[in-house]
């Protein structure tokens, strides 16, 4: 995975979820693909997100516990790792430290 994106358009308005515990910005690459760059902030409760398209969440810094769909297993995902979420699904993230991430969206 690359550590930077060149030649992108950035949406000025941020996406704020869960009262500011998840904040991201949409970027659009030259080839038309979209990604979000964001942070998860520490929370006592899991943050639950719903997906409409396939998503790959790449953890840039920090670590989090992730539960995908109805799978009861919870995975620890660290910086340099990623997890995939099928389209029309959901995932929950539990965070004890600031986590930087990139969400790769498929159309």
C-alpha cells in the first residue's frame, strides 16, 4: 500500500460520525476512484458502520478491534494491516487510541 496519493481532488466538507468520534474526508483520484482518509477516536462503545459497496479499510497508525457483519469473531487490526467489508454489510470498530485509516471504496 502506498503512503501518499498524488493528483487528487479533496472534498472540503468533512464526514463527521458519532459526535466526532469518526472524521474523514473524501478524495477522488485521477482515475475516478474514491477513498476516504480519516481517524477513529477512542470510544467506550463500538462504532458501527453500514456499507453499500465493498470497502477495504487500511490502518495507517494505531490499532483497533473489528467485527465484520454477523461474524462473532473480533479481529485485532494494527498499523500496516487492513480488513475487508462486503457490500451491503456492516462492521463495528472498537478503538482505545487514535487510529488513522484509509477506506478504499469499490464502485
